[in-house]
């Protein structure tokens, strides 16, 4: 079935701030700590959340000030999306950028903010807080969050 909605009618760069923000499904995958292999440049996600990520809800605890609180926090824009290969495969911004449909569990499709959690896509309740893992042990916390994701 063909999807209809503002995300199918206009490019990411032309969306209003409200439309842009509504694309976020609240999974929290983009806010887990990442490790980069210095030799290959490959980026790996962990099961450790940013210090501002609420581990129970997978929501930022200070969204409006996140860049001040966490200076290396990446603010996603239509301009930088193509450079962020580490963005989750299930991310609506990435899917739309790639011309793919939103999955059935996405809140804009399901009509429910809990559908992302019900579908098991969210990191809520499945991550540790930043600081709970020693830097030397981070490699043991690499997780493939998107291993079972399909957008079809």
C-alpha cells in the first residue's frame, strides 16, 4: 500500500520544524554511544546511552540544550544526513532520504507513540547509562540494533 503524508509530499529540506520533529520515532538508537575503528572508519553502536538519554524511555532528558550539555551531540539536518552513515537503518530520516517507506510501527503510520516500543525497535529498557561501563570495556558492549529491521 502506498503511503501518503507530508513525508511523501515534500523533501526533508522543505519540512517545517514540527514536521521534521514528528519524523523521529523516539527509538533512541542515534543517541547510544558509538565506537569507530580507526583503521577502517567503521562505526559500531553500543548498548550504552548518552548521558542525556533516559535509559527507561529512550528520550533525551534535555533535548533543547543537548548541544550545550553534550558538545559532540550531532544535530541532524537535511544537509548533514547523507554524511551520517551510522544513522540507524530504521531511522525515518534515513528512510525518507533513501526514498523508502516508513515501517508500519512508525508513529506517523500507526498513530501511536508506543508502537516503536511495542515493535521492539526502541532501546528503552535495553541500555546502560553512560559512565556505567569503563572505556576499556566498551568494545564488549557493541550491539547490532538493526539486525532484524526491514522497512517493507
